[in-house]
C-alpha cells in the first residue's frame, strides 16, 4: 500500500469511528446499557458515572435521569436523588413509576406540596392507583392535613383491601393524629392480611415502641427477625430497639447479624459506630482498622479512628491523623466536622465555625454540618446566628429533634417562652424517647406557670429515671415555684445525693438559703463544693455570687476570677465581677470587666449598658453618649440606652427631635418606669409641649413621689404653664425631700420669684 493510500484509508477509518462515537443517540444508549450492567453487579459508583455520561449526551433523556435517580437512592445520596427524580418526572409526565418515585423522594425531603401535586397527577390519569393514593396520603400528612391524608389512605384500602402496606400507612397517620386505638386496629388489620410479613411486624413494633409499650413491641421485633433472620433492616431495627431499652448485648447480636446478612463495608461501619457509642473502643478499632484501606469507606474509618484517639487523650496522634486526612481530602465533610468538634472542645470557637463553614461549602445539604455550626455559635454566645443555623437544619430535615431542642433552649434563654414550648413539644412528638426534650418542655411550661402539665411530665420522667439528678432538680424548681419550700429542698437534696455538682440543684439550694435569710449557710455550702471542684467554672461562678450576696466582696472577686480562668466563656462571671467592683467603687475595674464581657458577645446590649452607666457615674458624658449610640445601633429597642441617650441629648445641646424619638422608644418598652417618664416629660418641656410635659412628669411623680428631681421638673412645668399654686407645692416638696438635690438652687430661686410676684399682685 502506498503512503498516500494508507493515509486515505486511515482517514476513512477515523471518520467512520468519529461518526460512530459522535452519534449522541447511540452513545447515550450505550452508556445506559453499561450503567444497567454495573447496577446488576452492585457497582453503584460506576453505574452513576455511566448514567451521568448518558445525560451529558442528551440532557432531556428522561430514562437515563430516572435510572440515575434510582442509583442515587440506592447509594443513599438524597440531594442528588431528589434533583434527578424531579427532572426525570418533568421529562416523563406520563410514566407512573417515574412520577411516584419523584413523589416519594419529595416526601422524604419534606417538600410535601410538590409531592402532593405529583401524586394527584397520577390519580387524574388512574384514579384507582393504590400507590398514588398512598403517596397522596403521605404528602397530606406531611402538610399536617391529617384528616385529608387518612381519607386518601382509606380510599386506597377500599381499592385494594389485600394491601397490608396501606393499613400500615393508615396506622402511622392515625397515630400522628392522636388516634391511637384506630392506629392499632389498622396495624393489626395489616398483620391479619399478612401475618408472616416482616415489615408489618416491624411497623406495629414501632407503634408499640413509640407509645411506650415495650413488651408488646419486643414480641413483634422478635417475630420480624424470626421471619427474616438474615434481613439487614429487621436486625438493624432490633438493634436500635434493644439499645434504646438498655440491653446492649442483645443489640450487638442483631448488629452482627445485620453485618453477616449485608457484608458490606457500610454495614461494618454501622457496627463500629455501635461499639463507639457503647465505649467498646477496642472492638471498634479492630473493625475500623480492617476497613481503613477500603477504597470506599477507608477515609470514614480513619476519621473514626482519629476520633477514638482524641477521646482517649491521644491528642497529638489524633490531630496529626485529622490534618493528614484533610490534606488528602480538604472537602471531606466528615473530617471537617471532626476537626470542628476538636476545635470546639478546645473552645477555639472562631476556628471551629470556620471548619463548619467549610463543611457546608462542601455540602450545603449536610444536616450535620449546619447542626455543628449552630452548636458552636450557641456556645460562643451568638444566639441569633445559632438560631439561623438550627432553622436551616429543620428546613433540610423537619424531623431533626436535636435541632428542635437546641432552638427551644435558645428561645427560652431569650425570653420567647411560647416559641420555646412549641419547639420542645414538636421535639417530643418527633422523638418521644428524648429526655432532654421532655425536660425542656417542662421547664418552658414552668416559665409560663403551667404547673399542672409540667408536673405531669416530671412525674413521668421520675418514674422512668429515678436516679437522674437533673429530673429531681427540675422537680425542686417546680415545687419552689409553687411555694413548697420544704418539698423543693427535699428534691434538690435528692438530686445532689446523686450528683453533688448538679448546678440547677445547687442554685436551688442556695436560693432557698438566701430567701430564708441564711446567707452564711449558703456560703458554707458553696465553700464545701468549691473544695471538691476547684476548677469547675459553673461552681466557682455560683460560689462567687453567693459570697457577693453574703457581703464577702474580696472572696467573691477571687472566686469569679478563678471562674473566668477556668472558662473564659463563663459570661455570668464577668458580669458578677463587674458588680463586685461597683460595690467597691472601683469604677474603672468594673467598666473593664463589662467591656471584656461585651467583647465576647455578638450583641452585647446589657454589658455595654453597664459600661455606659459607669461612664455616666464618672461624668464622662461623651464616652457614655458614644456607648449608648453603639447600643441603639445594635438594638434600636434597647430601652435603658435609649432613655439615657435621650437625656444626654436633651441636656447637652443635642437634637431634641431625635431625643424625643428615643424617649418614646424607651416609654413604649418601659411604660411604668419613673425615670423614663421624667426624661420624656423633660424633653416635652424643652420643646414647650406643656400639657404633654405635665402628663409625663406627673406620672413620674406618681410612680416615685420621693424623688426630688421629678418633683422639681414637675414644678417647672406647672410654672411654665401658669399654674403657680401647683408649681409652688411641687418645688417646695422637692426641697423638703432633699434640700441639696441637684437643682435645689434653681428650685429655691423659682420659689422666691413666684412669691415675689404673688406679693406684688396682692
């Protein structure tokens, strides 16, 4: 063959190959077929790559997107499964399986409205489609339309009375609606139609478990495992049940069975996690070391090994391992969160938040990352940002009880009692087994003085957890609020017998001593506790507060300094130390402590208010003004700062219109504070709004008739308004109360002028 002919033949072959390889229709079918083979072999990662290749060839290839979504579902990749399921459903509107897959994934993602619409689309074409009726019912349940949801499931049962799964769904919905008897009947009906169904037995077991009937739950758990002894789901459910009921040995047996049944590295990781949770770190390490070189889960195994090292005190080894993992995989969410947790434990909050933010950047849908961020921000006293983080957790997973609990705490601390009670109640519904949620609900109910419901919850907890110190501490608080001091003391004593460092109980005991005018007893109690826990920041802070109340300011100062040294985030210690310095007239030291406290808070309104007040006490008016201006910029409704800034503006040539706005803001927040009415009245007087001035100043005097300055201001307003007799009485009262008050000279002068005018007129 001549060179020229060889070249031509080569070009023809290349052209033919190019034509074949460039045909998108052939290529996309080839990629789908390859993906199907990988799915059949259980090689999901490879299948996902092939299906994605098919979609790249034809973005509107609905079949490929549907299969890609199914592969993501099998791989546990929720966000990608959701995205591809919805795209496939949009491209294949007439395919029932595709529409129902999208509906069910949307339900799991909490997008109930979209799921409802998908299910209804199917039912419009096929009104007797049972799967669509069930999907519609579940979507309505997610939207809280429980009656509508149950109606839909009942319709599904009528269409196919032999479908046990429909009864199971109905029972779950009726249970959510509080219809426990109807729910139990529906579960039993499901079992009657298929008594050898492992899923039906697991469903009724879960019902009994959640309604606190563990004996009946266990019967059906064991029945499910007996029916399907090698089923991974049944054994995992059994393991969770036995863990929650305090029988770890039986849980381990079922986890091992799940591993034997499944055999995958993911199942072995689950067993390792169980060992970690039950402090069997040697067993966990053995499993994890075996998995550490696995290409799929090796990084996860090494991350857990690093965590075990850190908890065991091998900090250098753990840190080196975490840093090596991050160097290899800088966007690995698990490793970033472990690093964030280590930094959080070391109270390096800024660095911890940065790592959590990196985890969110790597996976914005990571519930764990948003939760970690919220926890760090809450500990760093950044409550509004923490609320946003936990709210994002609930947007991603409305059933995340942990986020509901944390949000409830933050709302309770900020005084939003109703929001706190609502969130705690939702957490209890989401997971009735959470003790912290039920305790928080009881605390919120006590705050709004709903003692009957709070007592019911606490009695239930006491019966279930007789040796939980925190439960007895809350019982003590409830009894104290109800006026039963003896009962409160008994409950606190029981809590402290179980845990001598239980801070709520210690606080309660100290409060009882102080109310009973036994400050020395409270002081002696805390001295004993400090000896037992000399570096416990909470104990030291409480001891410092107790010493301060007992008049032992030098000792209080030492204790509070030790509390801050033990934990620089113990904010109460800064505030109390500032109060110690104020009592000793050490104003610069006091201001320094409140400034340090302000530096550790994101919205330091209270701390800066104290700084402003101290500046005023030191007659540093310009510094006070700047401080109050900073406060109202942070929090426009900060009443004390608004009132004091209004006064400064009024007395020092400031803008009276702005001063009036500030004074009115303070008045709306503090309607019955004499100082606020006096400021408002004084500004009205300066603006010559005499009826308004007299009204505000008269209210100030009514609230505090013994204050000579308020009487003086009212006297001036009466005088300006021509009411000489009332003016004389108010000014004379001011001088009688305190002959040398600030303004006494002017009051004396005004009285003399009015008497002279009165004599002339006579």
